C-alpha cells in the first residue's frame, strides 16, 4: 500500500484535539441530547400534537409511550461519556426507523431526511471530541 493511499487520521488531526473543537463537540452533543430528551418526553407524556402525528403514521398512543421510553433510554446512553458511542449506535437505529416511517406514509422530503441530519449531528458531536472514534473511522489523505 503506497503512502498516498494509506489510511491516516484527519489531515488536520491536531485541530480536532483543540479545546475549541472539544467544546464544539460538547455543544453539538448537548443539543442532540436536549432534542432527543424533549422528543422522548413528549411521547411519554402523550402530548396531543405528538399523538395526532403518530396516529397519522399508524402508531397508537400506547405504542408511542414505549417508543418514547426507548428514545429516552438511548438518549441517556448517548449522554453518558462512557456509553456515548453505544448510545449513538442505538440512536442511529431509532432514527433509521423514523426515516422509514416518514417515507412509508409519504411525508415531504425534509421530514424524511431530518432524522438522517440529526443522526449525522449525533455522530459529529462525538467524532470531534472522541479521539478513539477518529482512530476507528479514519479518513484517507
């Protein structure tokens, strides 16, 4: 394998270890946690708008409570630094289900890709603050 095609961490690896990038990662992670916690809580307390929207997709109120509890559990795992990567994996699965549900009922494009954007933010928040993840997912020069 030539040096040009050899897998290396990001070319500007040092910039991702700066305090600024660590704080960017923390802020993005905090925003993801706040949104997911809010989303899960609205499902658990059976907020009327959420229940109406879920009925459109074909979910009952009791199913939404279970989905909300699962969302909150994934969010807690994501919020704890030691389990953040596991939480991100589980959130990715959860958000994939959201994409499927939105596509299935024919929602507009933005509603279908919003969970994908949010999943990217979840992983991005961890990526810029967690050097071990950057070692697992290296970019090529």
